[in-house]
């Protein structure tokens, strides 16, 4: 997964920038006034010191975290998983797939990003989509698309659209009904496209939407070829 660093993680607080400019102008005016009335070097130095201290305080807070961009980058990382890069038919573990969908939705709703073991790898306080200043409606659409994928997956279980088999006594693989798998891929691509709308507005790199569909998969030896 890519990191959260990069451009636009911070933005300028222009209110503070304007205040700093005003402070600098006032400092100059007060110094000029002190010179005109012959107030003495000690008073001039006191004015400069006070203005410098205020300006330094404002400058240290001039850059504020661009929380929207940080959140969108985290959401993008949540999609940077094999579950969103390969065809559903080629999933090695359907359980891992739905777990990845759950974790992606969790990242969008809470700002907590987990790896496949469940460990937290990134966290943004109050990082859920409900706190976005921009693109909240678009991220709601992404979340709805993920929820549709989860519902279709659960329906597939009930309809027995995929089942596991043991391949040559070495490992377990799922066998997926192709129309069901194609439908899951369509839902997956739709979700990625909706996320790419947000990434485009945030001026971030898009997610690939072409799924790996040509990965070789062994067939269930107990099932005759179609």
C-alpha cells in the first residue's frame, strides 16, 4: 500500500497569513512612530520583539493539515488491495475478498485502515467520510457501492454461487459461478470508478479499473469441463 505522504497534505491558512502581513506593517509603523517622537531605542526594541513574537506564533501555525486530502489518500490506500485488482472468479479466497471489502468500508466510515491480519496500519482521528468538507456526497456513493457488493456476496452464499474444493490435495480453492462472478466484477468496477471521481476532484492518481481476468485457475476435478 502507498503511503499518505505527498503533495497537498497541508494547506495555507490565509487568514493567519493576512494577520502576519498586518502585524509586519503595524510593527513598521510603530517603529517609525517611536523614531519620530524620539521614544528611545529600548521602546523600539520592545515593539520589534513583541511583533516578532506574535508573527512567530502565527507562522508556526500557518500551515494546517488538509484533512480532506489526508482522508482521501487513506481511502485510496484502502482500495489498494488484490481484492480490487483481480476478477472475482480468480479470487484465491472469497473470505479474504469480503474481509477486504469490510475493511475498505471501515476506512471510509471511520478513518481506520487495517491490513489483512486486522492490525491498524494507519489512522486519522475523526477520519470518516461524514467529516469531509468536500466530496462527502461522492464518498457516500462509494460507500453505497461497497455495501451493494457485500449484499450481493451474501446473496451468492445463499444461492450457492460459489463453493470450495481441494485441488490435488494441496490447497483449497473456490469455484465460482461465472455469471455471478461477472456481476461481482461489474460491481467492483463501478465502485472503483466512483472512487476515481473523488480522486480526480482531489487531483490524486486514479485507481486501475481493469481487473486481472486471465489468471490461470485449476478446475474442480470432480466437475466435467463445460
